[in-house]
C-alpha cells in the first residue's frame, strides 16, 4: 500500500510539472504521469498474488462435497 501511495504521489508531481514546465522536458513528465499508474497497479498485484491462494480459483467451503441437486420433473419428462 505504501509503495502504491508513493507512486501516486510521484504521479501527482508529474502532472503538476506537465502544467508548469514549458520545455521539451514536459514530455518526460507526461510519460511519467501516464505510465506510473500502470506500473503501480502491476507492482501491487504482483506483490499480493504471491502471498496466498487466489480467491477466484479456490473453491468455497460450501461447494466442496455438496450433494448434487435433484432433477426436476416437468411436462417434457418421460415418466
């Protein structure tokens, strides 16, 4: 979280410098302002994914060993 906040603080400075600086260096600050959010999110997600299991691929407790549902009998069934 602190790395992300630091990156966003640097981005804020870059955005302000794009407005204030009137030389070709302005484009360096513009690239920083546009690219830093992507880098910050990738770093945050890479850091988080190494800690434990992915909640999307880990089955929930209720789904493990649950009994299949009973088939429904309708007008199209052959009884």
